[in-house]
C-alpha cells in the first residue's frame, strides 16, 4: 500500500504493511515458518551482511510475517519504523538499548506498570543504567531530575492501575528543552485512543500481549520510532552517531537518517540480544489488530457503564477511572484522549482486604488473572497477588491499597458484567 497515509485508521488496521503473497497470491499474510533465507549468490549475501541491501538473512533479525506486523504497528502509531520483540518487557529494554551507556539514566514516571517499576529499579542496574522516578504531574520535578547523564524520559499514556493519564505534550516539551527523547508506553491506550507521536513523543513502546493481540494468546512487544529526533545533535547518543565497529565503522544516523534507530534495533539489538518475536506470535497479533478499533470502542463503552454503576453502589467506596467526572484527570482525559480513557480501573470495596478476596472468589464471569487487555473481563486483587511483597505504604503509593481491586473490562454484554459484580459484591460484603 504505497499510498497508505491517505487511508483511515479502520482501513490501516487491516491493510497496512500487508500485500498478497508474491509467490502464491495468498490474501492473508502467511506464517513464514522459516529460520533462514537462501541468498541469490555470494555478492547478494555480502551486501546483506554489510547492510548495503535490505533483505532477509536469519529470523533472529527479520522475518516476513513479523515485518508485516512491524509496518502495521508503525503505521497505526504514525511512526517511520518499528521493531517487534518477544514481550513488552523485551521491547522496553530494546527501546533503551540504542540510547544508553553504562552510567546513564532514564527519568521515569512514578505511575508505571508494576513490572516496569521492578525492571527499572533493579534489573537495568546490571547494565550500568538507572532510573529516577518522579511525579509526571510536577513538571519542575521532571526538569530537576534530568542531569548530564540522562538519556531518555519514560512514561505511560494511560497508566494502570490508578486511572492516571499522562499529559504527553507537557512532558514532551520538557524533553525537547533538554534535547532528550520521550518514550511512551502506549499499551493501555493503543493507537486507537492515543497517538503519542502526534502529541510530541519520540518513541512508543507496546506490550502487544494486551489489546493489540486482544485475546490473551501470545506475548509480544514493539518499539516504534517517530523518525524525527536528531541523534547526532548532542553527542549523547554515540551508538547512533559514532562509527559502529561491527559494521566496518558505519555511522547509523548518517547512513540511515530517520530509520537509523529502527535499523540499529534490528542490526545490533535483535542480532546480539536475541529477544525476537516469532512468526506465529506475529500472526496472532496481526489477526487481533484487524479488529482493534471495534474492540476498543466496546472496551471503553463497557468500562464507562461498569464504572458508573460501581460509583453509585453503596458497597463501593470509590472508583478511579479517568472517564468519570469524579477523577482528578477527567478534564485532561477529555482533552487528550477524546475517544475514551481506556478500560482499566480500580475500585475500593467496603470491608477492605477480606472483602476484596471474597469478591474475587465470588465472581463467575470475571477471570482472576494477572493480565489485561483481553476480550474477557479480568480482575485482580493486587495486594494479595502482584503487590504482596510490598509494604502497605508502598501498596497505597502504587494505587494497589489492600481495599482495592483492579479490573480490565472486556467486550461482553455490560449488563452481564454488572450482574456478576452485583452478586459478588453481595457475597463479599454480607
Ligand atoms: C503488560 C505490560 C507490560 C509488559 O509486557 P509483557 O508483554 O508482559 O512483557 C509493560 N507495560 C504495560 C503497561 C503493560 O501492561
């Protein structure tokens, strides 16, 4: 689809990146279940290995099925290229990898997916990287946290579990003033509800495990580049601006321009870290993306109905959902996320920890799982599961207080979801 930008979102989610298979005419994207690709001749092989010609060598780096997904996600996000990875967490490491050196840091929002807080607090230290966590609603604090060793700013568009939505344009302005790229994890919003690049982000990461695949079948991740950051301007990004010894001194930014970050992710990142998405996973995610907008509309519609019902229920203390006027982020969500504030929120049950555990055990339609973004409605009591190692103080700070449960609202009949919550709340608070 050479004239892709002329099409609307609903068309692009089905067509971007895909074309009938040149060998067979197959209309659906085939699963290219192959490890390697035959070179035309020795010169062709040499050109591929020198990065003088783009093509397929080995599926740790590139695969035609995965390539279609990369192009589709990049198109939906309004980026120039994308690298798919084996999971969302792999994509986060992949996003930082071209930017960081030992001794550098990333300034990150305090309101992040729990696994990301863990990855950034502990695991990245093994690479000599570190993270400084700050409240993204305090722009002065973000500015103050940036130092000479900062290489990126990292936040989530819609951050679970607390119903927080990030003011991406305001944070992007801080990043621009400091000459730093802003990375936005857009997993919970998806490009249907939010396109971070249009709001000033440089890079977008996804756990494709969630809404992009949409039905809880495979793990995956993606890093999308806007293509509009000057990696050579400050001298802070030598991986992209300086000669690369593994490719005869090639300079990625000088050679590949706006595609340099994506090519570095594939040619160095996937080659040496190996956190590759497999073609089966890419196939499931391509299937899911075809219906993304339809699912997101229903996710949002159901989330709003369920949140409104819960907020009025006397057995519930409060609901944190940016789609409700009671949320401190309601106005921001209306302005920056006009199609909806997603389908993830938390609510507090009267009766505290014990009532929450009983509620989760009494639900029949909701599944008790550590996942989100499924067609099915999901629930988890964070304090007794994902956040049980934390002190009560840390649980409260993370939006996972003992009296709170988190739901990921699916695309079932909203009335059925409400009836299930009603009967379970009766048992939980009896
Ligand atoms: C799930 C999730 C991740 C991690 O993704 P995996 O695919 O589980 O590795 C990162 N960020 C957010 C917002 C998530 O929901």
